C-alpha cells in the first residue's frame, strides 16, 4: 500500500477502524456505542508521530481499564502495517504511534509524482459554490479594507477549488439609490467648479480628489457642454458617467491585484427584472410577510433574528434589505449549492437578518455562510498612516499595491484570521529581510532554485535523478533536520483540506512560514551538493520537493514564487 495516497492521519484512522472491527468480532469489545476516533500530533518529542485517546473513550463504554483496551488494539495494529515502527501505551491509556522513516520518505515520491497536484484532494461531496466578496459601493476607489476582502475571497476560491469544489466569484454592485444620485451631484458640482463657479458641496457628498479627476476628464472630453441647463436635466448623465468611471477603476485595481470576477451583478437588474416584488410575493405566499403601521415586514424572528424587518416602508419605498433578500434568492435560483458572503466589519449586525431571511424563503441555514473581515490598521514603522489625499477619508488599495507590491499586499492581508483586526506595516512589507514574512517565504523558494542551478552547472541532471528515485535512494536522508522537513511536507495535503473546510486561508501563510524556517535552518546546517553522490542525489530530491510545495502553497494564496531575488 502506498501510504501517501491519502494523508497519514487517514491511513491511521482506517487502521484503527479495522482494529476496532476485529476486536468486536473477537468479542474483546462488546459495547454498542462507537466513540469518535481522534488522532493528534504529540506536543513533546519522544511521544511518537501521532497519538490517540481511543482506549480512554472506549473504557467508559466497555467498563474496562483503558490500558487493557489499548493492549488489545495494539496487538492487532502491530501486525497490520509495515509502515508502523512501534506502538506504545502511555499514561492511563494513550496510544502513541511511531512511524518508520521510510513512511515519511515516501512523501517525497508522492510530491514528485503529483507535482502541482500535490495537496489537492477531492471531497466526498463536491459543491457548486458562489463567493460574493468586495462588493464595495461604486462611489469611490477601493480602500484597504476592500483589499483584505479581495485577498480573502480569492484565496478561499483557490482553496475550495483545490479540494474539488466548483467555485464562482461575484461582485455585487449597489448601483441604484440615494448614494448614486449623491455621487452624480458631487461630480456635477465639481465640474461647474472647474469653470470658475463657486460651489457648496451638500452634506454627505463625496469630496475626495477622485471626484475632481472624474470632472476633469469630463471637461477634457466635452468642454462646457453641461454648463447650460438645470442640474436635474444633467444629473442622470453625471451619475452614470461617474458610476462607469469608478467601476472601471475598481475592475482595473482588482485585475492588477490578480482577481477577475466571473460575474458583476447589478442591483439595478434586480429591479429591472421585477425580482424584488417577486420575492415579496413569494414570502407573502409562505405567510412570512405581514403589514403593520402601513409598512410591510418580513418575519425573521422565528429564524434567529432579534426583530422582524421592514421591506416596504409606509411611503411605498422598498428597503435595501428587500433587494438583498431578492439577490440571495437569485443566487440560489442559479443553482448554487452553497453561498459564501464576505462582508466588512460594519455589516456585522446584518448577518442574522439575512441568514434569517434566507431560511424564511425555505433554504437550509447551512447553505449560506457569512464571513466578517475586521479592519486593517495601516502603519508605517509602527505609527498610523495618514489618510490619502486622493480618496479624502481613506487609503486606497491602489496606493498600497504601488508602494509594496501585489505579493506583499496579499500575503499581509492573509496573515491573520479574517475576524481579527490586522496591523499592516508598510515599511515592514517592503523590507528585503527575514523580518518580512512574504520575503522570508519567497526567498526560501528562490534559494532552492539557486541550489538547483548550481547543481545543474556541476553536471547534475535533477530531472533524471528524480525519475530514477525510489525509497532505497532516499535512505541517506536520516538527519533530524531532514526528517523534520519531510514531516512538515507530509502535512501539506491535510493542511489544505482543513483550511478549506474551516474557510481559513491564514493557516496556509503560517504553514509556509514554518516550512521556510525549517528549510533555512537545514540550508545552514547541511550542504546539499556533497562529495557523496548518493547523499547529493537524495538531498536534491528533497529540496526539489520543498520547492514544489512552496510553489503550490503560494499559488493558492495568489502570490508569485520567484526563482531569483
């Protein structure tokens, strides 16, 4: 059996399941209940590669001492697999597994066999998933928080695809309503100001320099064409012109950030296609809609919301919430098994109501997941960064990309759980030192590429060596530093699976930093190219495997793997 057709844990899980079955068939175990089989990596050296508390859990069911149960399981397990070096009972009944070095070395063969596919798995139930993220109002350029959402959404897409799901990305455009009219009016007034007219911007208007940029472009294009006539006669044109300009900026920024959405969904289309009144009629038919105080309300409290919500005001105007309900119904009607929404911290209070409305429409609660990403604290040498001149009230994503680059920006955005605040130090992100985590990881990849170039210059054909590699040729890899790296490489497929399952791409940034640390330490303690040809062969296979895993991990994060730095 190839022990790396699945993860090490899965192999041991199956062995334990088989041992349990045999114990039952032999009458050693008679209890009807079956405890959950768990495996953990011990915290301390000398306690094995994996440990299980299965015997302790069975003791409560079987009314037998846990060490007695552990002994029975071990007597079966010891004869089941040649990859197990030994099994020990520890403490009150823990079972510790020690695996052979060949078991771990087999990882290298799997990596070279699968190459870019190493780490990718196929979940038992593949889903068609829609991730909606960023979706910033098209009233200005993207800001730093939108960048965090962009990096998170794209990395999640890549993670979920890596485990076999079909994933689409969508940007929802709030392109109607009062904020659109205010955008158009802000541009119109700035346009008139460019011709010398004194203007007073209304309260709440958009005042960043980007509004002046839009007005300037319009002046260059059409001159004073819009000075005559009333504001009302020009407002729709200025609104649509500003909207189109800003959407173009947003698309360009996201493209340069490595993201091209499958769909740009317009809120305007929901109303044009009559989907908002349709969903209200649908809710009414399910007795989830009622009238009170002249308004229409949707019953969301039965599904966990703290109060019912207004969808049509007493003046007849539909609320944004009505559009959001219609939008989520539209997503489900397009055939998606699961929806993932990524929202900013200011939408935290909105989570329960939209999940409740989704359930009110008859969709299972588990089919909608809403992730909240917290704020980004932008720093320079530990001090808060002042606001952008161009945007007026915030720093734009474009400014960050231009200063520190796409790779550093994406990596920094993904270094923490999405639901925790993130400190982003611009000066640290630009440093070409080991203090900078993205440099640390990318330099590890570049260092490996450099070793391979040196090997080639000295006549080593690495591709041929790898082709002719088997477990016997890897036996020179015996040093603790080498085995530590190989064990870490073996964790990669399970890491990808668990990160995708938990929707937590930050786990991959931690993993890559840890793997890079092991590589850097190995590099300084061991020469790869030596006078011992067999040892050199084995070590070239090892470092090529590390390079593949680093590249695979960086690709999932949407970050380049440079060959030189």
